C-alpha cells in the first residue's frame, strides 16, 4: 500500500541511479578469467545477484579466493568511468523540491559508492548512505534499509525504496517500506516482476511521477 504520508524516498545504486550493468559484466569476465573460470552472458543471466558472493558461489570460486576476487573486481571497475542514468539528477531534484528526505542503500562497497556520489556531484541529495559492509547483514535482509531510515528519522511506513532487483523488493517489504521496482540493465527483469513490487514502473521518472502524485 502506498504510504499515506510519504516522507522519504531511498534508492538502490547500481542499476537504479548509475548505469553499471555492462561495466559490471566486463569486470566479472576479467576477474573470473584471472582465476581460470569461464564467465559469459549466459552465466551472468543465470548467476547475477546484487549480493556478489552468491555469484562467486554459483560459478564455483573457492571461498578462500573471495577477498582477492573483491580486490581484483574493484581494481577492474575503477579503470573505467561510470555514468549516471539519464534521468537520475532530474529525478533527485524533483524529490528534493518536495522536501522529502533521500537516501542510498546499496550492496556496493562503501568507498566505491561514496566516491561515485562525489564524482557525479550528487552526494548533497542524500542524508543517509548505507553500503554493503555497514549494516552487518546485506540485502534482502531489512537491516540496511532500517539503518538508513533510522539515520533519516523516518518510519518504514513513511518511506519508499526504489530498486531494480528482487532483493531490493524483498528488503523493502521485510522492512515495512513501500517497494518500487524499475527494470534496469542487469539480467533480472523477469525475477523482478515475479516478486510483485508494490509499484512496478517502466522507468525511474515514471516511478517518481506515481510516487509524488499524491504528495
């Protein structure tokens, strides 16, 4: 049910505000090849999760190599510039104009996500940023979103969370927030539809139009 009194809109990062799907795929190909593992589009579709250790498990990367794989992935990711999705800044400005609080809850590594927020000049929009290592448990567990909401001083029933993955919807639902799904560039569109978010919109601007319509 849509919040009767919407006070905050929080976002996933990768795939929702930043266009990182193809870049992430190329990083996976490079990293897994360095360990002698084949990774192609089919495996990307079959194993993708914002919780990347699930991908590591699915492709058979031994647990004792995960830390090194993280290091190699971040190094690969840093060599190529990221880009915001076309409507991201205008969307954040619209929400800010309504004096709604905004936040980021991401499965991404904190230094990377915060660095990109600064590079894109949009850190100013977010009063709360919670990343992978900061809440103890990761999506789809509700802790990351609950931590961000506590930092904003907003109840879950007064918040919407916007993301592009089933884990985003499951986290929002478990936290008691309004779950908004928008299909992105990662290979999880059918899975996103299957978890039936409270609102499924074809794009970020459409999602925000519908969220703000009653504000």
